[in-house]
């Protein structure tokens, strides 16, 4: 049996990136998250006295994807449940 080199062992442990992972990485590079979050956070509901609010970053991602892909609210909800 041939012994693996360190480079071969490291490469063997890597898996192929999914389209979803590539899309989210591109989204992180394109969108100025910190600026948008700082702008929205003072007005975003805190979820006090009732149901807890969804995290701001998740809701912001959903909103942007709805605009980019033209999803309606029910279609976006279905797409989220599928993933």
C-alpha cells in the first residue's frame, strides 16, 4: 500500500462546494452586511412580549433573495423549507 503525502491527504478530505455554498459566498462578497445591519437594527423588532423575532441577518437575506429572484412570500417560504 502506497503512503499518502500530506498534500494528497489534505486534498482527499475536501469535498466539492455546492451551488448554494458558492451563491452564499458570492452574496457575502457583494452585499455590505455590516452597513445594512447597522442601518436597520435600531428599527428592527426585538421580539419582546410575544413571539421571538427572526434574526435580522436571516430576514435580510430572505428579502434580498425575494428581490433578486422575483419570489413572492409563499414561494420564498417554500424555497426556504426545501433547503
